[in-house]
C-alpha cells in the first residue's frame, strides 16, 4: 500500500484497513494498543474511531461539502451552464462570465463559483493564449565595456510644463554619466537628432567626418548603405517608441555611426538605466514636477545634471561620481579608499596596543 513514514492527516479506506490489521496483529501478539500506536505515530483515539467505523462499514470518507445553507441552487448551476453555452466564446473568462450573469440579471455568483461549476460539468473556457516567453537580445560582439560605448536614452514627461513637457536624456551605461538632456514640446525624430548631436558634441565624438555626413545627408554623395561594413561608434539602447523606430532617426543614427538596440516590448527593465535616472531625478527633486516655465525647467535640469555627474556618489559604480568613472578616476579612488581603510585599521591597532600596555603598567 506504500505506507512509510508518518501517517498523513487523510488516508483512504484501504490504508485504514491495512493499518487496523497491523494493529490487530500486534495486539494479538501481546502488544498494548498504546505501544503500537506510539510506534506507528498515530493517535489512539483515531484508531478507536477507525475500529468503530470498520464495524459500521463506513471506513471510506464521506464526500466533502455537506449541505451548507449558502450552497448553490440547482437552477443557478443550470443558469451558469446556459451562460457558458451562449457567452463562453465571447467572454472567454470565468470572471467575465460571472459579471455577465449579473449584467443580464440572470444569476449572481462569484467568479470562483463559475469556475467550479464549469469544472464539475467538464466545461472549459478557451481564454486568451499565454504570450510566449521573450528572450533578451544580446548586445553585439563588437561592444566593449568602457565609457562612450553603450548609451541608453529615453524620454519622460513633466505634465505641469505644458509648453514643453517632454524631456529626453542619455545616460552612459558603464559610467552612469548623464550625458545630455533636452526639453521639447514634441516627441518626434527631430528631437532624437537634436539630443544625439548635443551628446556627441559634448563628448568630443562629433568628428569632422560625421559633420560632413550630416551636412550632406540630403545628397546622393552620402549613402548609408556604404556604412554597413563600418564598426559603429557606439550602441544606442532604447525602447520601441515611435521616435526611436522612425525612419529619419534610423538614417541619422547610421550617418553618425551609431548602432541601435531595441528592448523587448512592455519590458522597461531592458532600459533600466535611463528609467532609474528619471526616477531618481523626479524622486530627489520633486519641485521639478511643479515648474510651468520651460526656461526655468530646462535650467533646473541642467543644474541637476551637473550636480548628478560631479557631486552625487553613485552606488552601482562603487560610490564615486559618474564623472570620476567616465574619466577613468574611479578605480584609483576605490583603491585609495581600500588602502585608507587598511591604514586606518592598522593605526587603530597600534594605538590600542600602545595604550593598553601603558594602562597595564599603571595598574
């Protein structure tokens, strides 16, 4: 019967019969009921109940449920089945079907009741297919983990500033430096071009060749198909917004030798760096959400950007500023802290040893 270990809280009639036979044989062999019950780790009163139920031929457990006063009526169950037959393909959900019953004033039951009635009658709803599990697209092999190689960009909104409520920003994934930001009244590919032109110029990446391409982008002299074999300058990571996917944005990025990488739909964690940046900006500076003048808001964003890059210590890069990490000072600063901690600990040990010996001499 597969009986091993502790006796579970519920066992079937066959298991009870086997256990009672084992107990009866042990009692006939001279064991006491208490001793055999202790060995089997089963309560003695439970065994007595089984004895009485075996004598009455009722060892099998009765069906659960009983007759509750709030139990479902037969007419209500029939109404649920009728709702399923007419509305099941349309609603496709036991929750909607339950509300459909009250909407039509035919039956008032909970969604779980509808689910149980359908299961009891062997019925099932088609429902919506579960979306396939998406996999994050890896970055290209040519990418290196260094500043100005991986940029993440996205926009946010400042609703009180009606004249220019859209703000776009770029953050360097490696150094966490807030590269550039613009404030605008529209969310189009034009803003994407302005933002990246500003960022490339700020980082000294807007070379003469890229300037020439942008100046001659409308002529046949500059064909983006000729740039396919060129190793990109950097990778721009974003979501699937209209301005990110726009044809003009794609052409501008190609002219600037910037490759694009799009995250999965409805998966903001694929762009967690820029999402976190905007979250910190709005959370740490809530006054930005109350500014209505575009000039004031743009000036405040620029002031906060400078403070974010040069003053604020960033946890994810070892508590240095993004400027330090971006300009290559991060490793030296982190090593200096480790050396400082070691030296301070060494000095404390020397001081305590010296003063402890003096105290011992005085005593």
